[in-house]
């Protein structure tokens, strides 16, 4: 852009002058395709018809004619549709590949087969990326490739832009995630991941229904950001003139339903946390969260194993699913050589661990010290599925503690391939103790200036006073589970449109 200054009064005003646009090769391609749209219309043909009736998809058609031998042609006519991926014209004959949402099929077009007018229209108006329908006869080429001998073709969508060149145009991951539609068109394996994601979610849903769970929905907009220690996204409702939060977890609402007599409930939905983005984290993510009355965290381990094994079987995943159960402090002793269980509340824990050379200030809380030891010394070793059980109670303000060991919470986190996938408690159902823990959370927030603690939820305490039966609760991160079962290394590969800058 070119800017021109103009003085006026005491102010300097910037007058913007538009730079003359320099046409690019892409501009000429788009202009040429727009002209073809006009030519179709002038010929009395719609380049964007409303519908096209199909009998079968491309994959099913291929299966129906698997019996064809090399050089053999069927006497049955079929319809195929799809986007043109490649196109080769050789005078009076042409080949092109079309792909629908299921499979790619080669189409063979001959002038003497479809007629001069249809062939001329085809030759002059078709481009790679157009979506077309073809009616014709299946056959096998001399190279044994399944193909369709075209007898009629129909334009279904005239594309104004060409496809990117596969090896150069779509190698940049940022482009792939921003323009996921191109990623799906050009990379078959990407669609395969999302198909498997759908199968994983549906298998979990159906298994829970078999186990007697009821699927429910709870608010995404909440007046308190409760249910997890996390920084929320804040918004404002104009009519009520009140601040609201995108939920960080549905936990407290689901437990209200259990209090109300819904003994087995689950929800699959979005949570939002205004925190960092990396290969394991996206601010918007999908969770399955469930609660079962008259159970505890041991039952939740059984449920978690069942759901994950069911999902893995559904997609044919070959990941190792031999689950281990190990106490947190035993793992610290195993991999860091320290027995810290007797020192959970010891003010001198830092002195006990300083030889490990952790990146911690001397005034670090015991919680932060344990976090760091676990992350640096234990986590890298948890490649096989591991239920890490019995966390310090200071970690878990919503968890029941052991009756004879109140410093330990009946909680587990599930790790697979060194990444947390699930979290579960024996749910705290003592309203007085829950009230005390909420107060402790608020004191921690004031003392440590920590915004990522749970607020005091007075209505939830009121609900607990009605009586919550012994209950086990479980949350599993769907995105991370899909990562592990499909063996990809970034969460953005399993989310159709991950959070990122789009400008």
C-alpha cells in the first residue's frame, strides 16, 4: 500500500492510496474458470445442479466388480461421482481419476463413445478439482486397473481454484491445519484419522449404553468455572449483565444429576481452557466424563480399560493395552530413588530433593516439587498404559481421601505413551469436608496468586447436603486417546480445525 500525507489543522491525516493489483498466474486461472461457468450457463447447462441421484459409492462399485479380469468389460452400466484429481488428454481420448468420499476410480473417455459434442464440451470445460458424475461401463485395463468407460458425463460443481501441487503445496503443516478441506482432498490418511476418531467416539458411547449409562448434556456457559484447576475463557451475557465462563469441566453438574437419582450418567462434549498450545494441548478439546453411583476409583479403572480396549478393537489399533496399576509414591521411589510419602506435609521437602537439580525456587510448594519430580523422573518412563493411583490429597479438592490415610486421595491418572489420557476419583461426598477444601483452594489462590484454582461453589455444597451416594467419576480426553490409538504425534492431527491464528 502507498500512503500520502495531508496536513489539516493540528492533525496529520494519512490518506490511503490503493496499490494497483498485479495479476498473478492464479488470477488468470480463476478468471478462465469463471468464464467457463458463464459458457456453461450460456449453453443452457447449470455448472452447479441441485442434486444427483446415486445408487452406490465408488468403493462399493469397485467391490461389485472385483470379479472382472484383465481386459474384461462388464455389460452393466453404473454411475460414479467425485472430484477430478488428475486429467490426461490425448486428442480423441482422455483419462481422469475421480475420488468421492470413499475411493478413487479411473474414468476413460472416448470421443467415438460419448459423441463429438459431449467430448468437445468435456475437453474444453473440464479442469482438475471439478466435481463430476459419469455414467458408463466398468472394465479392467490391460494393466489390470479398474476403470469406467464413460458414456455420459455431468458437471456437478465447477471449481474456481485448482488443487495444490501435492508435494510442495501441502507440506506446510500450518497450511494443512488452516485449510483442512485441502488437506482432506490431497491426503487420504488424514480422512482416515477422522473416520477412526468417529468410530472411537461411537464405540465408547455404545459401550456405555450397554453398561446402563445415560447420556446427558450440561451447560457449556457457566457462572462459575468449576470442576478443574484451570484458567477459563470469560465472556459476558448482555441481558443478564453477568460474566460467564466457557466450562473447564462438566464435573459438578454431572454430580448434581447423580444426587438427583441418575445413577449412571455420561457426557461427551467440549471443554475450554485458556492455556498453552502444544503437541498435547488445544484450548478447545473433547472429553468423555462419566459418573457411576455406588462405585469408587477401582471400578473406574475397570471401566476405563473396557472403553479403551473396545475403541482400539473397533479401529483395529495395535497399540499395547497391557495396563499396569502403580501408586504415585512407589513410582517416585522407583525412578527417582526417593521415599517422599512420609514427607507429604514436610516443610523441608525441598532439602530432600535438591540433589536432583530440579528447576524450582527454594520456596516451591510441596505440590510443585512433586509435580516436577513426577514430570522429569517418572513420566518419561510411562510408555505402557499405567494407572498412577493414590495422589496427595492436596492435588484433589474434589476427591475422597483414604479413611485411614487422609493425606492420600483415592484418585488415579491414566498415562499412555508418556501422556495423561484419563483422570478419576472416588468422589468426595462429605459436604463439610468439600466446603473446607473449597476454602483451602481460595486461600491458595490468595496466597500464591494462583488463578487456576476452583472457585467456591455454594450451590454445589447445597446439593451435596442432599446426599451424594458413594460415586466413582472418570474423565478421558478423546483427542489424546485418538492420538494414541492412531499413533500420531500431535493433537492437531486429530482435531478437524485446531485452534490457531488464521491471519
